[in-house]
C-alpha cells in the first residue's frame, strides 16, 4: 500500500496525470472518431449533466426527485421557443433556460419542505407526468405547438470558434456540439464541486443524514432545500437545452422529457455513484456505452442477450442497467465510483491534511 | 448574527454577555402535550449566567422534552421561554444556534456518513457565511473552509478525538460519539450548552472524567450549562443548582444538597427504579 499526503507534490502529480489523461481522451474523441460516435459521446454529456443535477438533490441532500425530466423539458422548450419564436441566438438561451428552471425548481421544492421519502417521490412523479401533458395542452399550443413539438431549432451555422478551426456540415456540427457539451459538463461539475466542498454543501449532507440535527446546528432547512432544488433544476435545464440544440427538435414525447427521462437520470446517478462528484459522469458514460452496444439486440434476436432481452422493442439499456442497479445496490452502495474508491484504497491511500492550528504530535 | 471571527490560535471564548441581572434562560409555565400525554405540565425554572444547572428526574419525566422546547423542535402548548430577555419561541429552530445555544442529544443525532471532522464542521455552521452563490462563485469559500476546519480540528483534539478526525462517525463506539456530540456543540461557540445525558453508557471512571471535562469546557468557553444526567454523583458534584422533575412538573429546586435531601425527590426516585 502506497501512502501519499494530501497536497504533497506526489498528490499533485497524480492529479495532474489524471487530468492529462482525461484531456487527451477528450481531444482524441472529436478528432479521431466518426461523427455518429462523437454524437453518442455528446449524448453521454447530456446524461452526465442531468444526472449531476439530480445528484445534488438526491445524492447529497437526500431529497428524492422523479421530476427532473420536467426540468429537462423546461430547458429544452425555453431554448426552442426563444430560438424559433423570438429569433434568439442559441448560445444565450442557456442563461434564460437556467433562470426559468431555477424558478420552477424552487416552486417544485415547496412540497419537499413538508414531506419526505415516498411521498416526495410521488409528488415529483406527478410533476414529471404533468409536464408533457401541459405541453400538449391545446390552450398552450400557441407556445409549445402541442404534440407536434418544435423543430429546426439548431444552430443555422455553428459559431466560429478560432480554436476549433472551420467546422462544416454534419461533421462540423457534431464536433461543435461535442465541445459545447463538454464545456457545460465542466461548468456543471465545477458548480457541483463548489457547492459540495463548502459550508452550503456540508449543510446539504447534514440534511440528508439528520434533518433535525442540521436545523439545531443552524441550517435553515427551508431556504437550503429550495435553493438546492432551484440550482439543480437550472443545471438540468442546461442538459435540456443541449439536447434540443443537438437534435434540433423537442416534443412532449422526447427521449428525456417524459417520465422515462427521470428514471434514466436516476439509474445513471445511482449506478455511477450517488453522493459522489464523479458518479454521474461515470454513470453517463456507462449508460451510453451500454445503450449503443445493446441497441440492436432486439432486432438481431441472437445470442444470449438476444434471448434474454429480444422481446423488448426498445433498447434494453434501461432494463440491463436496472439489473446492474440491483446488483450494485448490494455490492456497492456508492455505485461504480464508490467501488473504485474502495478498491483503489488498497493500493493508494491519501492521508488528509491535518486539521487544526496545533502542531500534530 | 453570525459571528465571522478570524481563525484563532487556540480554542478561546469571547464574552458578550451584558445585563447581568436577567437570568440567561427563563422558562415559565411551559406545557407540552402529545395527544393525551402531558410531557411538560406548567414547568417553570430559570438559569443564571455562568452556572451549571442539573436537571434530574426519573425516566419519562420530560427532561428531553424540555431540551426540545428550548431548541425549538417541539412547540409548547402554552407558556413562555425567554433567553437573555428575548422571546425564544419567536425564533425559528435554525436561529437558535445563531443566538449561541447549542445542545447534545441523548440518543445521538450525528451525521453518520460524515467524518468526525466534518460533523464538527457542520456544528460550526452558524460561524460561517458562505451560501450557495458564494460557494458556486468560490468567493471566500476556501478561506472559510480553512478557518472552520482548523477550529474544528482543535476542538476534536481538545476532546481527545483527534486520531479519529478522518473516520466516518458511523460504527464508532457510543462513548466516542457522545464526546463527538460535545465537540460538535462547542463548534458553534455557544454561550449556553444543553447536554442530554452525556455520561450515558460510560464506565465509572469515565463518568468522573466527563465531569471534569464539563467543568473544564465551562471555564474555557465561559458557558452556562444545562445538564440532564442520571448519574447522581456527577450531577451533584458539578452543578451549582439542581432542578428535579417528575411527570412533567418541577418537584424540587435548589442547591445539590437541598435537592438530594428533599423528601419529594427521594420518593420520586424510590418510586422509579433509579
Ligand atoms: N414526540 C413525542 N410524541 C409523543 N410522546 C412523546 C414525545 N416525546 C416525548 N414524549 C413523551 O413525553 C414524556 C416525557 O418524555 P421525555 O423524553 O422528555 O422524558 P425524559 O425525562 O427525557 O426521560 P429519559 O430519562 O428516559 O430520557 C414521555 O412519556 C414520552 O413518552
Ligand atoms: Mg431524555
């Protein structure tokens, strides 16, 4: 076993190495992969963002939400409406979508102030079910265009970013969306990290662990829960905007706009590792990998997986992930990231900086 | 109301008390009912600044209920509670810590997934000011973290828990966690500390040691203490004043000697199993 001290030169070297490897992979993808593969990675980004946002509320604060598909939809629709009806440039819609979703999130948080557990799950479930219905509502058709949804909301021409060189056509759009997605993944990660490693983040975990004790320590349960729901919804809306810009359409039956979206976010978060910063990122990657490797099983109907899952007319990724989830629940309560942490601790142990002003004896 | 003082070398106190003739805590005619159960029945008593007040009584007398009233977890059916002359019942639960009131819990109310250090850092919540926006923008968050981390580390060291600083609270022995409760409560730099059976589950020598610890922190932090304890020897040794309760009512109040020899108290304890 190898012991390193937190903040020592060695520790920084390891971190730097990690970042370098990540950066290498990230640059490698859009330069070497086919545009459809790049698109799949962007899909993973979208899931990562949504799952990271859910993680703030559920993983860290312990407030269950099955309503995040609605926040995703709010983001997607805000972008689509602004671009289509008001001629906005897509880039700016991210900000508006975040603000709108923040407000919606704060409102959805209100039940969380009074109820917990299964009841909160039911209320947020209702939000998830309500959203597509609301969008389809005839009286809102002037805004949302009903079940048809809103289409052609892409970038007309992708903006020119000098660093990316000239991007043209389908290929260029895929590369651009990849980088845009990556930026939002990084922003979302930094927002989550900033929150988690602060007084506010400690208050979130305190609420998850023992609400009464948290209040006695001075944590205002009302504002903390409302704010974390709001921020979470805003981040989830970014994923919605990204998804809309990538596909160019948003409909009430959209992949992650329906209740299924909430379930997928939940799966991604838990499989990756609830209450860990990297969990949703790993989970998003695993989900998209699984989705793309198992998509054809239904049509091929061959092999052991075909026999097992061939009857499913959709991609069995959700189903398989559901099974993986059950296993993970037993084997690794903190998901794949928790498992990795536990295993790596057998090899490397990071000794935290000593706390206190007194010299360690 | 928050108290963003800079990191200080050692654990120290700042005396902010003023009008010395008002009792620190003044409980008057407090009644708490749970459906048909009357947990507190017109209870009145007061605690003077800088003293240790023992609160005793058989199981179910209503001692913990009293704590929960002061920390605004239970809403009394009637009565008033004043703290430094201010109406405590108008303060929300999360405002209590900001007023300098901290408590420990009889049956432990720790944050099991957090390390001991993190538990104490949450205890210092009222000593910080970084909210969600400053956390996202990273304005002063790192500096505040360092300050609170050092302060919490010092407290753990003072309570002899430094070597467990980075161990999760879940799974540690009960006695260790009882001490952690005290460290966490002190992290808020309280002026008034309520301790609910801190000696429960300790051995005889540990109980004596704890009594000394309580006297020590009272001196170091300039505390007023309300102490609920079943270990009579400890209560009688360290309390300046003792209040005895039974069935939600006060049956006796006075110096340890007076209360110990009060026939009503003797009867209450002979009737119970203590
Ligand atoms: N939340 C509650 N709901 C219903 N009854 C309660 C509640 N809390 C306390 N009680 C009742 O109020 C009475 C006083 O309980 P309390 O816990 O205050 O006693 P205590 O003096 O702390 O006893 P112990 O020495 O056993 O800790 C008991 O009869 C108890 O059952
Ligand atoms: Mg009790």
